[in-house]
């Protein structure tokens, strides 16, 4: 495919050495492949052509399965004006160093009051902003492989009704900061 990059504001790539673009690729088969750039066109800030050269890289795709980190939200119910705690559970085969996601629930029925750590996330900083929840450790602690709650969410019942409680925009990272594959399932919340 073709890649085109430019700035509408006049920004430039500073002189130096290192990556200036990253590609996310989807593998369809296992094997190895060379990745090369051809017909490279670079220009300076005035639009004049610059000389360019590149070297090929290689990519190896294996058929090793990736075990996802599985998140699921518990169920709960409350009376109007009351609150209830529900758990966010994690099933992970590898250590998890951090997570971020948005809590999705009908705002007319319920709202997020707080998010608290559990035994599995002891030592983690848990932060909420609106419906975004972030968890990480300043000391390098991780969520050990296992299954069980990583958060207890306190939800307030604001209006009678039923709503799904889901996680959106999920980002989970391993101890090296790399993204981990995840799966999730929603819970339910009812207000009487």
C-alpha cells in the first residue's frame, strides 16, 4: 500500500535518527516476510526533493495462540438514591501492569461514585475522571496471573430502570508497557 504523510501546519520532522512512523499490521498467515519501502519521496520545508534511502526489515508471524485478558462486570441493583458495589473481574494468565477503560452505563439510571482497589490490585493507584477508570502502580507492582476482582465500583441508583454496565475503550498493558489482547462481557444494573 501507499503511505502519504504531511503537515497542514508546516511542522517538520527534526533531524536525527530513529522511528518517525509506526505501522500496525494484521497477520493473515504464519511465516516470514521482508518489509521494504519503495519509491520514497521526501521533501524539505520549501517542497524541494530530498535524497532518501532505506533498508528492508523482516517480520515473523507464528501460530502461537494469544491468551486474552478477560474482563467481566458483575451485576447489581439499588433503590433510587441508594448505591451498590459491583466488581470488575479479571482472568489473566500473564502479569498485568496497568489498565484503563471507560464505564458505559445509561447516565439517567446510574452514575459512577467511586472505584476502589481489591487484594489483586493492592498498591495500585486507582484514578477516575468522569467515567474513565485508570489503574497502575508507581512501584512496578503487577496483577498476578489468576481470576478475581480487580476493582469494586460504587454506583448510585439515580432513576428507576435497567441498564447494561459495560467497559469500553479498554487498554491493558504488560510489565514492559506493551498492549495486551483483551475480551470483555457486560453486567446488568437495575434501579427500583
